[in-house]
C-alpha cells in the first residue's frame, strides 16, 4: 500500500511524514527538483504479537505502508503546488493523505495569509479536481487526434468514450470527485488509461498544535462532515509532537505519551484509518519460520489471497485451511483447532476475512 502525502506549502506534511515513518526528513524547501521522501511504516497488529508468543518463529513480519512525501512547488499561481511531476508521482499511489494546518507559528506565515484548515481542505480538493480536469482534457485531445484512421464502428466507440469523459469533467467542475461518483461500465472503460487523483481514497490529517489536542474529537467530526462521500477519513494529529515522540525508544515514548495525555500514536491512528478508507483487511500465516500479516482488499477470494503469498500458490491452488485468529488462540495450535473442528477446509469461492489464519494447499 502506497500513500502519497500532499499539502499546501508550510502545512507540515514532511513533519507528519516523519511522525508516521519515524523518519528524519528535513522539512521546508519548495524546489521542483527536490526528490520525494519515501518511508515505510509497519502496521501495528496485536494479533501478530500473540501469535509470535505462541509459535516463537524465526521472524515476525508486519504488513507495511509506504508513505511518499511528494515535494511541492511554490509557483506563481496558487495551484502550482500540485502540478507536473507531483501529479505523475501521485498517479502511482493507492491513496492520498492531505495535510492541512491548524497550528499557529508566527515564524511561518501561512501561504494563503491566515490559518483556516477547512478552507485549505476545500482548496486542496479543488486543486486535485482541477488537475483531473486537465488530465481528462489531454486524454480527449489524444482520442480526437487518433479518430481519423479509425473505422466507423471504432470511431463510434471512441466518441462514446469522449462523451463519458466530458460528463466526468462536468462532475469535477461541479465539485464532485470521481471517488464519490457511482461508476458505470462506461466510466470504467473511459478511465482505463486515465489515472485520476480524485478517484483515490482521501485521508486528511489536520496538523494541530499541542493546544489543539483537547479539541481533536471536535476537529475530526467537523472534518468528516466537510469531506462527506465514500473513501474518505480524517484525523487530528499534532505533527511536531508526534514526530518528536517517534524518535524515542518505545518505552520512553509510551511514558511520555501517557504523561502528556497524547493517547494512541498518530501512526497507529492513521494506519487504522488508512485500512478503513482503502478497504483493506489482513489475513495471517503462521509457522516456526515466520508469523506474518498479509494486507488484501476486502472481498478477496482464497486463490487471489494465495497469490499475494506467491503466484505459484494461486496458480496451483487446491484449497485453504482456515481458522479464525480467536479460535486459534483459544485452541493453542492448529492441530488442536483441527480436533475442535474450528480449522475448516475452504475452496476457491471462499472470501478471506480479517484475522483469518490460513494455510494454502497447492500443486504446481
């Protein structure tokens, strides 16, 4: 899972990146030549800790989230922060994480002249949708340019694609992102070669000061109301504090967090929200060699989930031995779960559930 971090200059998005990845990227700088910061965060999962105690494996592997802090450009126009190479990088992501600023810092004036995080959400969403309108414009130009040598039936199909793209454009101009649109088969065909940013799930991190921690619940509720629509979520995070805590050893971090009343880490909250918004679950595999969590989209069949482990397992899939995490922990072993009847044999049509512990049987 790759999540692209975006935000207006001075929003603190690199600080949020450091908090999420325990990184040490240098905040600031608006050069178009600046490369993206890339970091990996392990997905916290208490189930893995329990299974590790049960199996004492040589290795425990958490699911991972890759965060990409996309550089912004301070250009002549307000929308220049999201253009060119930034759009190309974001088209490769599974979701967007928009950082908006609610903290005050007299040494760092807001690029728009005042602190208003709700306005910044609306502006950033507008800029994302405007980038999509431009992407569709270019796609329509290419389709029109290639019309002349086509046969009549092909021209008719191409014109239908163009008409569909213009309808999508009209929705974007009216403020409706692609993710909020009920997509038809025509939409999917028209968009198969166009990677639109507003089709991606959108997470919002409202970057607060320490004085905003007490208001976190109210801020998040207001953000949820503002975002509306599917595939969206929001969290209030004190980026500066979380980045500082992320550099501490775990024991010191837990003690400091308790003393400050900072609650659950911003990393944990954002990853949980990411899973929810993107629609991911985790299934688990166990053994003496490795205990591991595997993230997959909800609704994955057993063979497709097997493919995440190895393509040969999907190709030669026979069946899956499945037990829920709770039943395995209660039984203490797969052998005892089999005796109790909680270890089941599932076929190709079985849909993997969150927390399933799975052993795939295959032949190639």
